[in-house]
């Protein structure tokens, strides 16, 4: 087993076998860091993935690996940092409303435009009020008169 990796000065166990294009080691048909973690620590909990705390993708040292959710792994990684910086640089939402203290709320760590949130709430209430003239089912705001099923039935009947 130890012939497959070398121990670096920083404590990383650097995989010496085959690697993929992102620098993760392959051990048979499985990623080397996952197989090493499972052989020493046991199974990776369902719904979690391993985060390289050392940020060295070729490292297979189980002490440098932590099971975390995908969202946490992205948040900790460089991609998450770049994406967070990009999002902080945005001054307007996708609909053109400015992110100001009065127009912005923070939900689960992300900015939400209050104007857009209010519009979504209005659309949901409106959607709940529109009902089919035949069967009484709720319909989307763009619908006129009959729901899809009743419209098809009416066309077949020649109405």
C-alpha cells in the first residue's frame, strides 16, 4: 500500500499511481483518496463527499480528508471563493433591481432581491386564484378559461 504514495514534508500522502486530468489519483476503478479513506476510516457517510483540507488533490492521507456536503465542499474550495467574489461584485439582480440595504435580504447566506421575491409571491397568489371553468382545477396565470385536460376534452367533443 505505501508503495503507491510518498509522504511529503507537509504530511500529505501523495499518490504515485495513475491520476485523472484534475490531479486526483485512481486506484482501480475508484478515486484513490476515497478508497484509502474507506480502507482506514470506514464508509463515507451517504450524501457526503470528501474534502481535501490540505487542498492537494493527489493527497490520500485520511487525516487530510473530511466528509462534508457538496455545498460545503464547494464553499471551501477555490471555485466557491471565485464564485462568491463574483456574486459580491454584482450590483443588480437578474431583473435589474439594485442590491441596496432596503431591497436585499440574506437567505441561507445568499442575497435575495426583495422586489423579485415580492413578485414571485404575487404570482403564486394569482396562480392560486385562477381556476378552470369546467373542473375547478387551479391553473397558471397565462391560462384562459379551461385547463389543459378540459381543453383537450372540449376539442375532441367539437365544442
